[in-house]
């Protein structure tokens, strides 16, 4: 079985500050890991994904995430928050092969203060 | 660009009505999914389909059924809507590299 834990349902930062959204996973097979973003009243869109290539993954809008197998983590970061980053962020895991059904975390709402 | 289109953005139905939520993708993807999104609960998988006429139950299939008669179309059916099915419903299709492409969602209110 696979699962995803996102620490913190809400994260609040000031504009220009570092963004750190935490994601820990469990998976019985080598995982594929994803971060998605959801803007208000929209569907989810892919920010970035890890699929066993480089452990540091760069995504859109200046976000990146680092896969740490020893910590079973895939935290999302951005050096400098922008007001337009305010959204809901979801971490997801899926296994390779037969366990490909993605499992999502409960989401973290990023609030950016001016 | 991949496009996943959900036919209705907002619906209001009465308890006991039959509800159809339609989803169409334009990239010939084999795998399609229906999720339900509720505050604090994230996305929960209702049903998925790995090919035409193939379907599998997800984590919360009770009260729902699905239909996939053509590869591009995956429909979610609520046979008799209830107030606890008021929610945001998200359809997605999956590319071979693993990521999902989502529609914009259908917000259903059952009165």
C-alpha cells in the first residue's frame, strides 16, 4: 500500500520569503512522485515529477523538489514567494508497474502575505 | 496540449435525482480517473478505467457508477443523488509517463 502525508494544511509566508511545503510518502515499490497545484475554481495541474532520474527536480514557476529516499520525503521549495503562488498544493505518489494508481495527500494551502 | 473537458462546471440537483457527469479527453489516453475533492480530505478516488469498457473501484465507489463506452469519454453516474454527495468532482486522464491531466472540475450541490 502507498500513502502520502503532507505536513500542515495551511502554510503562510510573506511575499519574497522561502516557500517550503512538506511531503512524506510510503510505498512498497520504487515510487513516482508528483506535485500538483490547484488555483481557485480550477483543476489540478502538474508542477513537477520525480521518476528515478535526478533527485533534485525542477518544475514550473520556479518550484523545485528534492527526493530523499532515506527520509522518504519529497518536499517542495521556492526561494522567493510571489502573490500569484497562493494556491492549494498536492503531493502524490504512484508506484511503477501494477501499482500505478496515484494516491494524493490532503493538500496544503499556501497563503502569501504582501 | 492535452485537454480534459468536464461538461458541467456547476450543477444543482435534488435528492433522489440521477446525475451524469461527463468527461472527455483528446489525447487517446487509456487510463482515466474520477476523484472527489472535499476540504481537508484531499482527493479520493471513486473509480478508474484502464481501457474501454474496463473499470475498477477506487476508495469510495459506494453510490456511484461509471461508463466508458469510448476511449475518450468517461462518465460518472450518481443513480440517486444524496446530500452527502455534494462535492467537487475531478476527472483526469493519465499519460504513459505517469502524470495526470485534470479537467476543471464539476461542483455538484445536492439539495
